[in-house]
């Protein structure tokens, strides 16, 4: 059964989608079967970066199913080359939130929809919008693990706390316990004094709230944005880059934390 991993931070533009894409291509190249689920309706979202056809059924159809069947869910999946498979999101997803909000058990819709195909994959990676709204709640409520990407900025770090608060509520109200809560320091200018100070802040927050920092920081590098612009994975676009090496280490740190790879 796939582990479902939600990538979330309340703050926008903190490399959530970039991190999902890097995990997807790295895990795929290591032989894992990977599905990405795009829960973000923004035009420049993950679906665009991985070359998905937004005209085909995707997240909107997935979340609209009253009784998800294996064939129905499979029809929402498309191949995304070196990234594995994807359930894509288009701009119409925002407009469907009213319907989601009106449903009974509204934060467990994704969890129930993924169940029929969970045996087909090793990892299901869920990208979320930069807000703690109903789709983000669905991602967190479905998750076995949560990875919180954060850049070296105060609002990004504040966004970690908001995600941890929701996880606390989910545990208390719905009895949903997360396996691993990992903070990923990404797009991180490690040499700057401010970054060093902020790292200490994140370490304290993690310690206090039962989360952990995964591996070492992923450096800032223009290759990250350029790869997305070309619709390529970092491995294809910039095989010798530092940022790819950093993401590889991050994936290894995650697998080690799960006990799937030896430290
Ligand atoms: N390590 C990096 N070095 C340089 N730029 C990066 C790095 N990681 C991500 N970026 C760039 O930062 C921008 C924001 O990244 P991304 O879209 O992944 O963030 P996001 O958190 O998913 O944003 P949103 O909240 O809007 O969904 C993008 O232009 C991306 O290319
Ligand atoms: Mg994003």
C-alpha cells in the first residue's frame, strides 16, 4: 500500500511544488511507483511543470466522485514521464470547493478517493495550495506523512506552525495520527547569517512540536526554476547541479527516517 505524503505550508511560494516534483522524479528513478496528486488550481502549478494535459479528468473529477471505484479513479490518472504518474489540477478546481464544503465528511474525500488505487503505488505525493482550506485539509487528513517545505523567511516559518496546528486538531478531533512530520529547508541560502539564525528558530520549533528537520538544506539555484520552465525534472535538466544533489540527499533522509534506507 502506498504511503500518502502531503506537502504543505500555509505560506505561498516556498517551493512546495518544486519539492513534490523533485521527490517524484527522484523516487521514480530509484524504482518506486509514484503518483502525484495536484490539489492546487493556480495556473502555474505542478501539473503544468510535469507536462500534464489539464483537459483530461483530474483532481476535480476525483473529488467529485460520490462512490470512488478503481476504474473511475484510474481514469483520472495520467503518465508524467520521469515524474511517475499524476492526477492533474486545472483552474476550475477552486470553483468546486463549495460542493466539497457541503459534503458530509468533507475532509476525508481525498482519503476515500485514493483508497481504490493505493495498492498500485509505493508513494502518493500530494501537493497543496498555499492556504489551509478544504483541499489542504483533505491532503493532511489522508496523509501518512507530512513534509513541510520552508524557505529562510519569517512568514514561511510561521506557516509551519499553522500546519502543525491543523495536524494537532486532526489528531484530537479525528484521531488521525501522522507517521512522520518532516520539515524540509528548501531554496535555502545556507551561508547567510539570517539563514543560520532562522535555522535555529526552526530547530526549536521542531523540537517543541514533535517534528523533525529532514537532512540538510536544499540550496538556492536558478536551475530549479529553469527546469520547471522547460517542463523537465532536475535530473534531466541539470544532472550535475548542486540543487539536484541536495534534493537527492533530502529524499534519502526521508527514506532513512522511514527505515526504508540504511543510514
Ligand atoms: N532551490 C531553489 N532555488 C531557486 N529557486 C527555487 C528553488 N526552489 C523553488 N524555486 C522557485 O521558487 C518559486 C516558488 O516555488 P514553488 O512554485 O515550488 O512554490 P510553492 O510553494 O509551490 O508556491 P505556491 O504556494 O504558489 O503553490 C518558483 O519559481 C520556483 O522555481
Ligand atoms: Mg505550488
